[in-house]
C-alpha cells in the first residue's frame, strides 16, 4: 500500500510539532523516519495511525484520500502502529491479547484462533506460547505479539516507533529479519528511530525531521555525517573515554544470592567504589534486572550481605536504601517511574522532602523550571508527563533522581534518547560521579554504550555473573561472545 502525507500540520498550544510535511512512501519498502527527540516523528506517525488528528493536511492510501479519526479507523484502512511501549494487557494471556480488538464474534472459536496464530508465527519463526501470560514475556516477545496481532487485523502498513529501544542485539536481529520478510510480502514498513546504525542497516529510504519540519531525504549508501548534520543542524562530537579515580566503597556485596520464580543468581561478590561506573550487560532476562533491583532493596537476597557506604542493609527495603543514598531509575517509564495525569511540577514536588504540611507552589514552580532547563526537557511545568515524548519522559526520570546520591542504579538510562541527548545525559551523570562522588550501576542493551561509559563491566548469562571486566580492554566481539554464552570456561 502506497502512503502519501500532504501538508501535514499539527500544533499543541504554542508548539508546532509538524509543520507542512510532505512525504511519499512506496509499498514494499522500509521507510526510515529519523530525527532528534522532539523532532515530530511520533506526532506524524500518530496522525497517520489515528491516535491524533492533524490540524490540516491530507492522507492518501493508494492514491485515495482517507479520513482517519481513530486507531480503529486506521486499522480498517490497513494501517497499524507498534508503539515504543507495546500497548498490550500484561495480566492476560498471549492468545487473548492476539484477538483484542478483532471484529466478529465476541467469543471466537479458540481452536481456529490458535491455529491461525501458530500459522502466522511459523511465517516468521516466532515461538510464543499462546497460553503464556504477557507479563512473563520480554519486550522483544511483546513486539512479536503486537506484529502478529496487527497482521491478524489486516494491517498492510506497519508503523514501528523506536522498536529497538530496550531489546537485546539478538532480538534486534530477529526484528529486522521479520521486517524484511514483511516488506518482501508487499507490506509498507515505517521505521521511526533516532539510531543511525539501525536506519543504515535496515531502511530502503530515510526522511529526516528537525523541529517539526522535513529537512531532507536520503537513500543508500548513507552518509552518516550528512544524516547527523540534517538531524541536529550541526556536527556532533562523540568525545573519548574518560579516566576515573575510584573513591571510598559505595556498595559491597559479599557472597550474595538472589532468586525469583525463573532463576537463581550467585553467589556474587562485588565492590563498587564512588566515582566508578559499572555496566551490566547480557541478553534480556539473563539476571541483570534481578541483580539491580536487589541492589536497591526492591528484592531481598536469599543469602549473603549487602553493605552501602559500609552500613549493612541486608534484608532492608527500598525506602531504607533510599534514605542511605541509593537512587533508582526503572526502564518502565509510565508504569513505575512516572505518574500519569500529574504535571512536571507535581513530579518534582513528590520527589523532594517538603518539610511541612503545605506545598510551596511558588518554589515548586522555580524548581521545575530549573530542572526543565537543566535537563533540556521539551515541556512546561504544567505539562502532564504523558503529553511528553518518550525521550523527554526519560530526561524527566533522570531529573527526578535525588541529589546527592552515593549510588545510582539505572535501567537503560538513555533509552529513547537521540545521540546529542545521550552525550548530554552522560556528561551530567559523569559530573555526578566526579563532583558528587556517586557510583553508577546501569543496564543497557547497547554494547557500544556499555563500553563507552563503563569503567568495569559485569556480564550476565542464564543467572551466571562474570568477574568484573576492564571496559577499556574489552571489545564488542568479546562482550558479544560472553553474552551469547561463549568463553565462560575462562572464569
């Protein structure tokens, strides 16, 4: 299905998100939509998929003008969108999510539905259990489920918004293989991203947005420096590795074991010192999340001791760890990190000790403005968090972390951020290390980020934890081998 957007314009109050955008996308191609955070990528795709309506402009599908007022209208015309955070129902089963929103009988024939589900799965070599609950799936598996559901509903145009955020390298390869198969079947794939390497590997063509405008298009072979120049309007310098001087002990683990219903980790011993950054690498579900949550008091260890700043906090809860200078940033922004319906100002109020019964709203307004400016959040103090883009929600989470902190624990700290924002955020985090003496432990699925910003690295594989590796002398290939389960005999 050919897609044409003509003169699309969308404003939110004084902010122009899309400014007279013209774009034509041919059937059977993978079209990249590239741009920095807040460039208008997601807004444009939400217009096409019916989540919001444009103030002006036309949408043509196979040359015919259509009016798309809702996601139901969009799927009726064959347009489906897979969001950065999959829109599914975690407490429900895979097969129940698969049929959600489908027309026809209220109670469909279960055997027929499962047979169709498995038939679709076989086309793409997926291995989802129809009876499994969605909350047991990885992000990559949830994406697979959503792709199958959209195909079941008849989607001919599939929009994917930042789909490689928060998934492992192997899951990304599987996703790309799937998208190429869909394009070969004649489907139109629109791939929204800020990651240059993803667009370079996958897309037949790319359109670049900046500040709501379409500033250019390109075809392979791509010139990365030109794409960066179009995205930001300037050259972006990546900088080099910074050396560090370890300080006093921030976190000490002594023969710690951790368990949940899926796996057991340990015993693990680790010494993390102030001003040190430790990256946690591994395929999703390998144990690094369990480990990180134990270090913040959300999960209690089954054996061993945990010391923070020399104080034994073994078996204590999250609030005790927080009082002792441990701050935590989860990956699930809207589920665990932020409060839908609350403004940015209200979030900054909730994140700080007020010292009284009444809120100083004038002071709160000033703090919100300072944090918005300091973390370059594209929003106002009265903006609700759900109205922000994914990248701006991420920057808000980082701005909410208390200072000073002796230990900062983060899941995917630059998830959804463009290159310039990633460099900026890590400069702020490194500043907290050097000036405030914080130690940082972080999870990332981006091996280049792990190697660039870590001083030492822990690799996780099926519950096993490697000894700390020196990041400066470790290569991407070595890291990838360990993540895949090779080379563990050397430890």
